[in-house]
């Protein structure tokens, strides 16, 4: 008997609702005038993704902590420029547009009422949740994200690819190993080393001064991975230029700790959830109340119609 393999789709939910917020006019409002552009935009995104890619299972992965303390302890500049307010006893508050913040709890309530699995784990980012689900998945995985950091999970042998939105989610860049090698000269794990070396201002990662993306790609092609590059620093016979050797040698403290920050976790304690796409709403009464309160209209109806098929 042939084994049926289910396709899992993992949503980097915050990445998608940020895109929905900026892509859908804020004239899309609830009956009381409250903007719901991110809510309706995300529902439209999910509807299109399910229609176009037909996953069997889907999990909306959440940022329970968008700037985990354990990452900040290693690299204090990590996402520091995006902090609106620091909290000693819990996650720092991220700088988010005023009219987006109130929409996030509505998004969570709607997903729960529809019956779409939603997972966030205290002390971890959505990237880490995605990394752990991907590591444990027995079948193919589609990761939908506007964050290139997750390219590190691409693995053709396991059927893991990233669907990167270019415009909405109607136009997606299918990121597999062929794309990564053509664009960056690396495979999935190599992308994490590339990002570590070149740095990432959007995440507050300094990188190795003087080592940009092209140089990082050349070094990885020459020496295989980060460990190989650092071994070459200690090898007088290696083909590193004097300037590269000096820069990498000076960056040893950063290179020693950065992998833990840059690489997504694969051991997050995930809760037990049913990721199967629902055919009917989990809580119809709650969904009716949310629809009336927030004016979800056609966006929700389209998604429910797609799920019924």
C-alpha cells in the first residue's frame, strides 16, 4: 500500500500581516470605523495560498517573543533599533504602526474560530517555531514568509521550499536550492553562514566588517562552510588574502556566538496541535460575532468557501 504524504504549509504570520497592512488601504474598516486592512488582507492571503498550493496541513506560526532574551544576551544589537519599549520582566515591545497593533488580537481570534492551527511558544520567534515544525515534518513543507532568513531551511531532498511574496501572495518566488545557488552561490544551510558573515542591518547583526555578500559567497565556495573558513584563518597555506585573514581573525568573538543567533532553533517545545485544514469553522458562533463586529465580509466568506472544497 502506497504511503500518502501530507504537504505542510507554515505561515510566518507576522511577516504576512505586516505585508497585508501596508498592501491593503486603511480605508478598509469595521462598521465602527476601526481599520481592519491587516485582518482582511491576511484572510485574503490565506485564501489565495490554499487555492493555489492546496496544502493538507497549515500552521500559522506566531512571534510569542519577537526579540528573545537569549539572542539579545549573545548580540545586544539584535533588533535593538526596532524596540519601542524595553521590559525587564517580559518581551520587549516592538515598534508597530498604531493602527496595526489592535488588529493582531482580532487576527488571532479569527484564526482560532475558523480552526486554523496557530502556534507561538514563549521565548521564541515564529522563525524558530517554523524551524522546529520543518525539522519534524515527515513530508514536504512550504514556508510562506517575507523574511529571507528562512532560506536557511531550504532542502530539496526533503521537499522544503520557501514561498517568498513579491506582490501580495499572488506572485510568489519559489525558493529552492537551484534558486539559492544561482542567486547567492549557497545551499540552505550555507545561507545562514552567508547572512552571518555579511551581517543584516534589518536585524541588527553586524556581520564581519569588510566581508560583504559577494566576498562571503566566494569564501563559502572556497572553504565549504563557516568552520572551513575559520580553519583557513589558522592555516598559513590557505588562499585567504591578508586583509580577509585579518578581518576574520578580529571577528572571532562574533563568529563564535553568531550562529546561535542567526540559525533558527530546531528544538522548540511545540504544543500538540491538529494542523489539518478545517473544512468547516471550529466555532461558528464566535465567527459570526467576529464577522459582525469587524465587518470581515467577503474576505472571510471566500476563505470559508475555499476550505469547504
